[in-house]
C-alpha cells in the first residue's frame, strides 16, 4: 500500500516544495543579553502569513543597484511558502525558530536566494534575514548542500548588509540596531 502526500521530504520538521525549504531549528536568539523563549507552537492563519510575506520590502545598495522599493518574496514563492510556514509554526517548540530558504529564477538563468528565520515573541512575529535576493552561482548552490554538515547560520548576529536594506511597511518596525530584522505586531495584522 502506497501513500502520497502534498508535502515531500518531511523529516525532522523539514518541509520542502520545489526550491522552497522550511525547517524548525534550535537557534539561540538573544535580546539584551538574554535568550528569548518563543511563543511556539503558534497557530498562524494562512491569510495573515500571505499578507505579511507579500508586504516585506527592501532597497538595494551599491553601485549596480536597482532603484526603488522591491518585494522580497515573489507571488509564486508566497504560494509555496504560506502552507509550509503555517505548518512549521504549528510544529515548532519554544526553543525552535522557523527557517526559510527559497530560490527563484530571474531572467537569464540567474537564481536568487532568500534566507531568514521567523519566530513569535509575545504578540510579535519577528522576521530576520541574512540574504535577500542573493545571486547564486553554481558553487553557491553546491555549497548549500553542505549546510547539513555545518553549523546553522544565525541571521540575528547580522545587523545590516552592504547590498540591501529592509524597508518597513505599515505595522512593521526594525529591531533596534538592525536593518535586517523586522518586528510585526500580529494583533494589528488581525484587525486589518
């Protein structure tokens, strides 16, 4: 007897759909020198998750930057991410963050990579990025496969990037001292 599921490769709280991978990981997050205990598991609604992900913006920095404010997640990514993020939050423990790694193709076969962690503290959803639209070469993609053998990346240790800066939307704010960490009040998301 064979069973088929919509989600593939579910193992140790890892959820994958094509080039999108979501995982629950123990990762220390500290504020003011104290480790945060997350409000997980958490029942996050799909419509709120989609709204939050579609309203995360950034600006590029540097010599060859694109002008204007750009969306971090594309519509096709969001469709894949939403059910996986909701499932990951419902399975997360108070010591686990939800990691999001997604790739999407742009013109001329240039894949771009987003990597962030998400966690609930109090009534706030925290979204902390280490990569936004990072250009991927073949070597980068191969090194991604090595991530299972290395210490997990902790975006909280990063404060800014020389290539991008998040732009808070309505209801979002920066964690003090960070350009890569958005704090979103979920009570405001529910009333909108």
